[in-house]
């Protein structure tokens, strides 16, 4: 796994890792070190399912369900998993 700075101290791009698969303790430690060094980590070309995204994310802590998620009609949700949300511009 490699973390290349795009903007030192702010954005790092993480490559040579498949986050669709369960992580090893070493990979978790390296990602956590990257989170300590960068405000943003980007993991390009990772075709995660919602389930894989939840598995990856919960490795680093408990996920919260946004207050609005239970109030939305299921057909209007971008993600069916209520702990996930899509942010688009």
C-alpha cells in the first residue's frame, strides 16, 4: 500500500490496496497513520458495494445513522443502507 500526497498535509491518494476485501491489521494501521497525516484520503478505482463500504468504514469506528435517513421514503434514498449517504455536487 502507498499513500502519495496530492497536497502535502491535506490530501493523500491511497493505491496498491483492495479495500473491497477485508483489511489486515497492518493495512488498518497504515490507513490510520495516513488519516493522522492527511485531512482527506482518496481511494481511487474501488468498486465497493454498500455492504463492502460499511465493512471498510466500521473498521475505523461505529457509523451513525443521519437523522433524516429514517424519514426518507426508501425509493428516494440514494443508498438503501441508512448508514451511508452520497455527497454530490
